[in-house]
């Protein structure tokens, strides 16, 4: 049986990866030059896949570690996870032992390592609170890169979380102070909260001001998607015209995750040819799949938030004007900022670019159906 070539919810690479050639070139250059990078985009537009794809073309020529701050709640926990990910770049137990002995003299007694069943190296850590020198841990990638004469890429995902931790601000200062001395490491910091990320890197009073080459990832353009979609269908024995592929991309507003999602449904729903009506049927299926998520997102909306969304989806943009406030019952002009902040915090809307947008492409059709009463 032929495999459905479309995938979502996981990192995509190789043939499943669409375009982004300019971004890949920029990241590759940064990684080999040990230039720091800041990568910012809303959720599921393709940060992880892009970083992975840029690195995968350099297998063996770069040392790479990944640390995800999602779920981490303190600097101590970060340091543990971070150290493990850096040590895991060593492929053999003997080299882990050597690295620990050489570069982590003070904390070596608190590290244990063994080989698991499938040959993977297991690292155990129990660092005594407040008694170890975090500089030793933070300097490790630089020491390893120097010794091996291979550039190190340290990836830290959801970096904006750090400032929420107790002592997070102080920890950011520490990170910056240590990291800026490293000549052979590229720190690739990324995150999905655009306003928070840009607050960290574009604010001159913050330690990470202008830390690296900052890349605001954009959506993949429709023509790149269309080519990708047509090729992926052809390669798996099915046909789709460019016009129908455009319908798919526009239906989900070129949002990476949902393009793959909708393509996957269309692929499953078609025999040999994807028609316009198959796209429509598949889109309805997507909406049905998203309904419980939509319900969860909207069940605790206040009356003001609902009214704001009705106004927005009805095409209004001058929210603070007397007419709109009165017609849609939005309270007072001062209320608008509060509503917008809450819609941004709950990730229903995004105001970052100055052109307000709904975050998820399923939201508008479902909102119309369930709150406005026309679809
Ligand atoms: N370049 C691409 N080509 C094709 N599909 C892509 C591409 N980038 C992302 N996608 C699709 O979008 C999904 C999400 O991508 P990815 O996990 O890389 O995004 P992310 O920005 O890291 O997401 P998150 O915010 O959840 O960490 C992938 O599973 C894939 O379906
Ligand atoms: Mg990711």
C-alpha cells in the first residue's frame, strides 16, 4: 500500500520538507560560523523542522544539542536538562566519562552514566542545590567544541519561558555573560510567543538585547506550497491541479501544520484525482476534528470577548470607534486593550505584526457557524 506522504505534528524533513531554502542557507551559515541565531514564529509554522533540516545537512560536521524550556520551571531544572542534552552528543560511554572528568570537575561526583538496552547512553544527575558552579555546565559546549575542533550548535526551544521562572531575570543575565564569550558555539534560541521573544531580544535594557541574527519566520508562500503539494501527490500516484492545490493552501491560510493536515485528509479521501469537492469535504472533516478544541477555547470567553470576535470576523477593524463599540457592545474604549490582551494570551488572536489575525485557520469558520449563525 502506498504511504500517505503528508505528515503533521512531528518534525518533517527530506521530501516532506517544503522550500525555506533562504532560511536554511542563513541558518547553515550561522551554524558553521558560530553566529548566534534567534528564531521567532507562531506555533506550528515550522521552527523545529527548519532547524532540524538545516542541521541535518551537516551530519558529523556539527555537534548539536536540544533543550526545550517547555515544562521546565527553574534554572536548576534547566541546567540538569541542558547538561544531559550536551553530554548526549557524545556517542560512547568512554567519551562521556572523559568529558565529565576533564570539564566538569566540580560536579563529576553527582553524575552517573550507563548504557541502556538499546545502546543509548543514560545519564543520571543529582546536583546539590546551590552547591555547584553553573558556569562549568554552561561552558561545556565551548570546551567540547574547542577540543574536538567542531562547531557546536546549542538549540534552546521556548526560550521566552526563562523569564517567567523565579530568578529567571537573573538567570538570563548569567546565561548572556557566559555565552557571549563562546567563539565556537552558535546559540540557536527559538520560541513561539512573538511579543515575548521580541521583548527579550529587542529591548535595550535586557541582557539578550541584539544577541544574534534574528529571524522572524514567515509563512511558506502559496507558490512554494503548490509546487510541493502537486509533487507530493504525483510521487504517491495521485493527481491534483495547481488550482485545486491553491484551494487547499488558501483554505488554511498557508499555515504549515494545517496545510499538511488538510493534504493528508485529501489524500485519504481521493482515489486517483483530488477534486474541488474532495477538498471541500476534507475541509469540513478538518473542522469536525477541531471542534472539541474550538469548544475548549471558546467556552470560557466573556461576553466582551465574544462580541469583539463577532465584530472582527464581521470585518470591523476600528475597534475603538464609537460606532463599533456601540454596535457590538464592547464596553468602553479602555476595555478594548484588555479584550485584545486576553485574546492574545489565550492564543486565539495575534496582534504582533500590527495587522490583527486569528491564530488558527479553523477558528473563523467554526466561530461563524457556532456564534454568528452563518457558515
Ligand atoms: N517546511 C515545511 N514543509 C512542510 N511542512 C512543514 C514545514 N514546516 C512545518 N511543516 C508542518 O508543520 C508542522 C509543525 O512544524 P514544526 O513542529 O516544525 O513547527 P514549530 O514551529 O516548531 O511548532 P511548535 O510551535 O509546536 O514547536 C509539521 O509537523 C509539518 O506538518
Ligand atoms: Mg517546535
